[in-house]
C-alpha cells in the first residue's frame, strides 16, 4: 500500500513542535522560579485523567442500574401458547430512558 512521504514529514514536524512547546513551558516555569518534576507532573495528570474516566464510568453505570431496576418493575407476565412470557411495553421503556437522559448530574 502506498504511503505518502508527507505524512512522515508532518509527523516529524508535529513531534518537533511539541518538543519545542515543552521547552518553552519549562523555560517559563524556571524563569518564575518554580521547580517542576516533569515525570511527577505527567504521573499526576494521568492520575487525574484516570479519575475522570472512573467517575464517568461510575456515573454511567449508576444510571444504567437505575434504568434496569425501573424496567424490571414494569415486567408483567402473560401466557402465550401455554407459556409464561415476560411482557414490557416499549413506550414505557423509552420513557424511562428519556427521563434519565434529561436528568442533571448532582
């Protein structure tokens, strides 16, 4: 498969720009007189990112648990061909989803 050489040049240029930005930030910080351990800063930022992701997943799972519980309450049983079958109105399920979709985060 053909690979354009422009991608490589662009990638190298982008890497160089990021490195130059980092150097400028470090110089500005040193100018102010603050000592920053780059490795520790990166670790702290990654930890913060992981906390955000964990919080997002916890919130999502919490809402899904609420929706599941409400849907389970809607279950009724009907007999079809002599077999007991779970019956749930689709409109009721969609209303529950819409209700939780509009909730604000507390």
